C-alpha cells in the first residue's frame, strides 16, 4: 500500500502566502478591522469603504469573536484583518489619550444606526471637548425633546464611542449614567478632558 | 455567518496541503491566492448548510484544474517522461509520491488529491468532481493501482 498522506506544510511558505492573501483580500473585502491597545483596555476598530463603522471596547462586547460575528451579521461577513488600513484611527486615538487631540476628523460610517439614532449621534458629536450634556438636551437637539429615553438607548448603542463622544452625556442632575465601555472608562475619558466630576 | 478572516484561518492549512499535492510546491502559492480570493468574492453567496471545508476545496480543485490546463497548453511533447526523483520510501508525506499522482490522468489525479490531500469523503469528492460517489471511488482506486504498478520494485 502506498502511503498517501497530505504533504506536511512548509510553515514559512504558508505564512508568506497567508500574508500575501490578506493584503490582497483587504482591498476586496467589505469590512477591515484591527485590534488597538488603549489606556482604557483593548479596542476593536472596524471600517468600511465609507469610514469607521465600529469602535468596540473588546471586553465589554464579549471578546473579539463576538464583535466580528456581530459585524458579519449586521454589515457583511466579508471581513478581513488589515491593521494598516486603521493606522489613521490608531494614531488619532493615541493622540487623544496622550492629551494632544481634542477633535476627530475621521470619516464615520453610521449605516449600522437607524435614522433617529443617527440624529442623536450627530447631536452628541456637537458637544465640545471638555463640556457635558444631558440625555434630555441631546434628545431635544436631535429634534424630539420628549424622547430622552430613546436618546439614551441610541447613545448606549453608539457604534463609535470616543469618536462620537457619548461619554459627555450625563444624567440630568449630574449622575454619571451608564457607558458602553463601563463607568470607570467614562470617568477616565471625562477626567482626561478636564471635566469636573 | 463566520467572518471571512476566521474562515480563512480555519481552512488555509488544509487548502495549502491540498494545493501542494495537486499542483506542486512551486505553483501552490499562486493557486492558493486564486482560491481564497475567489472564496472571498463568493463568500456572502455561499449557501447555508454546505460544509465550508468541502466548498473551499471545490474552489481549490477548480483552480488546480485551471493550472493543469494552462500547463498542458504550455507543455512541449517529449519522447519520455522525465524521471521523478524518489525520496525515501515509507515517508507518509512523500513528495515523490505526489509528483507521481500529478502525472496520473486527470480523473485519477483529482480523485486521489481530493480524497487524500484534501481529506474529503468520497461523497464530497463526488460533489466536487460532479460525478457519482461510485465513479469517485473507482477513479481513486484506479489511481492507487497505477501508482502501485509504477512503484513496484
């Protein structure tokens, strides 16, 4: 009997072929992602051709695989890891956490968000660095003054925290309120921006 | 649906093994690129319920066939087949044995590489080749018989 087992793979050749494939696949995929480090923990950043679509606090979203699977379901399963494609996002966040950046001018893709939610996120994005607002004020700015609960939900589902600064929205009366990356992260960001708590 | 990145990580090694056997180490990289780029393009149209492994192997098989057809067009007829270097006998991943498999008639070659290098079942091989399971078994059997005759001392 002739032994016909699959040839043992040449690890270096397979690694080189994989790197070449992923580089080519990044420009043909619908979503590219990278894992970023930050002072508030690991972040998964994902972008489409339109812009940044997701900035997820990894450990508050069930881990990397859970984040990717949610993107596969909501956006497209054609997702490829491409750290170089998220260099601008990584740089901007590094500058922000180092205290050298107050505003983000990154293109953002909010196609994951329904129309009212988008209006809420746009209203939220107008709150300047160092300032805070309330759920009620953001709801009013989004055109529905009585919808502060819906505004709260939309901010809780913010796909791009930090970039859309939902940490600047506090409970009426001054309570910190919740946060997609945990209350400790919210406090960290507000302190970084010089907000008195 | 599994994100493409995870699908790729899960299947790259078996696809690589299959392609090294099917088209040889020199051409495996090109066939590998073509296989996974084709898989990426068709990825969101893949029917639920089909085995992802058999699906990507079928694509790899088609790329290997393209390679063999192109090689046949380029080939210059020679009077005698060049001698294939025989490495030590009994080695389970004998590159020499796979070089001989590549020299078999197309059906036998495809049946053997899909069954033993891609590790598909006979039923999956049959689906990839568009033939009956019985025909897939027969091609693999004939291929093994030819190899045995060639390698007999």
